[in-house]
């Protein structure tokens, strides 16, 4: 809880600083100064109006969170422009400030281009491929994994069908959904449509699902209009096997082990979850073991238990530069994105096919994963 309070405080401070700095920067644009008749007070008022207009438009069209993201990026790009301008002045040994805020125009254009690229990377989905090897008898196993659809953020329940079609084209043996299928704000209509979409998946051995930290909702059942049991019932009705600290043997050759999410350990959230070694103590260790664990933060225990493959999501690939690795720095995640091997265990973290609240990805892109095990 302390970590989230700290993040919220930092975000609020950044937002206030961004708004004030953006007002100042807009007041320095040549056309604004001209409109203000070279009056600094009128120029600052004009900067305030421009900033307020941007805040209102972005909040109405993209929500408060994405407005904040855009404003903070304006702070960053305007700040870089000012630093470069200051360095150039020092090199030229000029004490006079430039009449035209040329760097501001470049910064504004760069920020817009950067955010548009981030929007594109978040709102389109690519395929990421991995090839793994094992001495166990599962040769030619093709796994499709997706996570973090957070239905309602970058696409609605019906919109998921587009990506289901892409996955079906891969002719997978199994599909695994590693958490945050729905979001705290996914309404009942979109939940039902999304469950119906995954019911269209065509596989040899089925579709398997583990919970993420948002799937059960943080704001109570009334907020979304359905319960966790309703979600499970709809998934199962559409052919999805829901696993929460449970395992299933598939084709007498490999196990799918779905872990309860780590959020179950939070006070007031759930009753905890089983340790990894306890989950597999009665399983046949000669068979390939695939673990679905939404949050990638129990690598040591999972490697020590000797499972073969652990699939996670949750991190969204770090979401935004330059904060991508922060989760690892503070110990919230063992890995932010991609592949890692520890002892005899393969670990894969996907950036997910969507996002929570934020409509931008920089430094990564939305994806589903194809894994071929030989």
C-alpha cells in the first residue's frame, strides 16, 4: 500500500509541475507573445488558456489518466528543449534569450509524434515467437498465450474477436490466458462479449486461464454488474478451463498449472495462495509442466520447484519509457518483459494485448505470444 501511495504522490506532483511548466512554455511561443502585445502577464494568461484547453480536450476524449500522461510528456520534451537551448547559449557565450522559442515548436511536434507512435503501439497487436527445447515428450507443442486484455481499454468485448481470428490462424494446440482478461471497469455487456469471443478459439487441447489482479475487481461486484462467479461461469460456458491453484494433465503428456494471483495475499483480498512446491508435489515430474502465473515475481521458488515453463503478463512490458524497469528495481517483478532461463526453467513475460487505463506504449508494443516447444 505504501508503494502505491508513493506512486500516487509522485504522479500528482509531476502533473502539477507539468501543468505549470507547460503554461510557462506556451507563454514563450512567438505567436502567443504577439497576441499578448509583448505583455508577460497576458502571455502567461494565454499559456494558461492553451494548457487548460489541452487538458479539457484530452480528459474528455481519453480520460484523466491519459491526459496526465500527455501533459507529463509535454513537460519532458519542453524540458529537453530548454536544456539544449541553454547549452547552445553557453557554447555561444550568449546571455541574451532567443526572441523566438524555436525549441518549443520542435518539442511540441516531437511530443505529439512520440505519443502518436505510443498510441499506435498500444492499440495494435503483433505476434511474438519463442522456440523452446525440452528432453520431455511434448515435441511439437504449439502454445498461444495472451494476457492483459483489460477489456474496454483499447478494444471492447466485440473487438477481441479480431485478435481471436489472428490466433486461430496459428492452429494452436492450446491457448493460455494469463490474467487480467477483464478490468475493474469492464461492464457486464463487454465481459459477456469477450467470453463469447474466446469461445471461438480453435485448439487441439483447449483453452486455460488463471486470474490476474484486476479480474476479480477492486471496487466490488456492484461496480461492474457481475461477480467473480459470473465471470468464471461465462468462461467455462465458452469452453475455458479456469485454474486457481489447480492443475490439469493434458493428453497424458503435459500439465497446465494455474496459480492464484499474488494479489490474493493482500489483506482483505483473499486467502493467500499455495507455494509452488506444494502445487506440484503430487504431479508426475517426468511430464512437462507449464505454469500460468499472472505476476512474474516468484521466479526463485518456481525454478527451485523444477517446473519447465512459467508464463506471465501483468507488467505490460514496462508500459512507458523510461520507467520500464522500475518494477524490477523496486522488487515488484522478477522480469519486465521477454524470455529468461533460470536453472532448468524457462520464463516468458508478455507485454499483453492491451493496457490498464493507459492508451500508450513506448519501448514495447501490444502482442500475443506463440511458443513452440520441441
